[in-house]
C-alpha cells in the first residue's frame, strides 16, 4: 500500500509542478531514470562494485518499494531490511504528499 501511495504522490508532484505542454519531457527526463534506478532488476546490496550507482539508487524512493517486495517474496536474496524500507517510504510519502498538495492548491487558485 505504501508503494501505491508513493506512486500516486509522485504523480501528484509531477502533475502539479510540470506545465501541461511540457509533460512529454517528464517521461524522458524523470520517469526513465526513476525506473532504471528503482532496483527492480537487481538487489540493492549487490551493487558493491558500483558505489556511485548504489548512492544514486538509494536516493530513489522506488528502490525501497522493490526491496520491501523482495524481502517479502524471496527472503533468501540479499535485500535492505524491511524496517528501513518502511521508514523511508513513510517519510517519502509524507514529503511528496505535502509538496503535491501545495502544488495542487497553487494550481487550483491560479
């Protein structure tokens, strides 16, 4: 549920911060890197050989959705501890919902 809420809050932020005539740029400049650094194709702890990419991936909140799912479905594969994923997801959701709501109110008043 936190992953679904994260996707919705990211969509709200992008939808309120980007003007409608520039929304096509969001797909190439934001969503593609967001998907490729979301740790869906690889476990995050196995990125030891690429420390710079490990940091970039850790900054993506979608990584923690992937890692929580990995911990629940295949616990034998290396993963981030589930409690860390939950803390990060709650924090990211809080921040993104706040930013998205402020952007929505600003757009609604304009």
